[in-house]
């Protein structure tokens, strides 16, 4: 189940990027659509650690994101989409 959560969260976060490199960066927001491992739903203040790896190196490593009741967010975490390289997002439940 945890692996399914990671794959799903990674796929959803990719949709948060800009469609044009000239646009302003978007905030990274992850909307979970699966239940969490230990219960039916995520609870407000649940946390995940997010790592975004690119071919040029890690963009962010183990960044804490907090669930606000609808999405996971992290203050100041911006997404700069690149059409020139692939990104891999990995998330895990924190604590």
C-alpha cells in the first residue's frame, strides 16, 4: 500500500508544473486520492517527506509537506518545470 501511495503522489505532483518555461513557477501541491496506510483518510496536519530528483541532481530532498484537509503543501516550495529533463518524485509518511 505504501508503494502505491508513493507512485500515486508522484504522478499527481507532476501535474503541478508550469506549461511554459517562461511562466512563473507554481507551488508544489499534492492532492491524495488514496487512503493512508493506517486509516481510511488523511487527517489534517498529516505530514509527508518529499524528494524530487532530476537527472541533474536532487531538486529537493526530504522536504516536509503538511496536509491541510485537501492537499499537502510546503511553504516556499516552487516547481520549475523543465521539458529537457525527467523528474522523479518520492514521498513517504512522516512520523
